[in-house]
C-alpha cells in the first residue's frame, strides 16, 4: 500500500469527456492523502499524520496522455527541417518524394529490433515528462508486411516498458509511390482482418493531395461494420470536407482541424467526436493554429496530442505543447489539463485521466504547487515522479 501526501491535488472527474465550459471544472483540494493499493486508488481523504505517508508531492495530477503520436517510426528527417526553414512547404517536400515517403523507405528497411531500439528511447523521455499513455500509429509501411511490422513493434514496446501505447492502423497515410490510389484503398480494405489482430482503430490522412471523403467512404463504412473505431487526420492542409465526414460516420476523433470553419465547429460541438489538436505541428510548420477557443466556446470537447513524428512535428515535450495551447490556442489551464488527461483517455478508450477511488493509479507528482508553472516555465521539468499502474518511479533531481 502507498500513501501520497499531496499539498495540492487537481483532477478532472467523471466517466465521459468534458465539453465546452465543463472542461474548466476540476476537483481541487489541498493537504490531501491518496491511498493506493494493487495499482488502484482506494481513497482520497484529508491528511492527518505527518508520519505515515510514503511519498510527498507539492502538486498531484493525473498522469498525462498524448492522444496523437506517430510512434513507432525509424530514422530522422533533419534535411527536411532545413528545406522548410529555407521556404519549402510541407506539400512541396511531399510532392518531391520527401516527407512521409522518406519515412516509408526507412521503415521498410528496418527490422522490428531496430524500430524498438529507437522508439524505446523516446518513450523514456515521454515518461520522464509525466506521460503514462500515448497513441501509436502505423502508416510508414504503406504495404501490408510493413504496416504489420509497425504494429508488431508496438506490441513489443508494450511488453518491455511502462507507458501504455494504444495502437492505431494508419495504412491510409499516403498513396505509395508505386501504387494507384483506388487500387491501394482496395488493398487496405483486404488487410483489415489481419489488422484486427493488433488494433481496433483505423485512421486516415483525409486532406488535399491524399485521400478525400469520396475515396474512402466505402472502406470506412466496411471498417466500422467490422467493429473498428474511426479516427481522422482532418482538414489540416485544406478544408476538403473531412471533418463533416468524420462526424457523419461517428468518428471518435477528428485531428488537426487547422482549416475548418464555423459549419464544422458547429457540427463537432453537437457531436460525440472529439477535436484532437496538436499545436506543436502548427508551430513547427509555421501554419495557423486551430481555433480551439471557438470550438470550446461552442461546446466541443478538446483533446491534446503532440503529433510526434520525424517530419512535421519532432516535438513531444508536454510542457511545451501546453505552453503553445495556452498562448496560441487560447486555452485556459484547466481546459489544458482536462484535454491532456480525461479527454485524451476517452479518445484512446482507456481507464485513465482522473484521480478517483476505484480507478487505475496513473498519476504525476510535480515539484511545484501550481499547475500553471508547467506551461509557463516549459523548459524546466517539474516532474518529481510518476506512478503507472501503481508502479512508482521517482526522479532524484526533483
């Protein structure tokens, strides 16, 4: 049994994602004990004795959840960073055979062991910054054997380290250079039974120059009938109707949303589809930021992710993502915490994201009393320790 004395405890509560103004409503208490046993939270009560607690922390929150990453990938794309800094756009690099296609070449030439070795180092840093769970995607294979290679790599990573990786199949990440688009979509549909052995979630890059709603309608209806949950990379480059289709088909999330308008904001606000936003990508690419303020004010639910990938966002430190969310998405601190915990847990369909008796113990211990310090001084790691499934990891320098 573990007893944590929290000088300050803040957490969202409830079993469903928070929408609109509800995102600001947190449970907050001071001088509190959290009792943990066998990986579960047993009780939260007023602190009584200074002699019988196991751990002391200034601030306790749920451990963070990154709702959108592209782990596992292999290799790096630093040259593209240079080209982008010299004025080349994401689309220009992509059309010249760079971008996703570079990562495809590297994944196809890598072994599972090599992929695991590179990505386990990233996961250690995620954990060191307070993250207990992430979404991981395929999408750099673009052929059956290599899409499965990525998904198998996620299985191995889940077996050998603490962070939970929730897998997503993103076979429709790009059109392979050697394929016709329509023929490739038919191939992807034929893979679904094998994919189902590794994940129940399918995603698509639904945007200009990639896959349009009319291209994927039949495939996604088939996937939904097979029991897959649906996610969308939607309207990041251009508004092509991806968000509308995501809501219509009942997608769990529509992600990016840089180019949506008032009609799509209203649709999201009146649906159960979560708007998953990645301000790190806008920052890195020099693109406009998603209109989180309007989404929330109209009643939508927001989750946050890093979009960590080797090309368009090699950024994954949550404190910096929070900083961008506060500055450029105009989100309030309470909304940011809800988006990075409870709402992201809903997107990934995991029992995480809150501190409540009876639930899994995935919590972050911070060496500051104020949550706002984390996005404010984003270059300082305030994490004192993290508990994942009841397993405690403390960090000496905090």
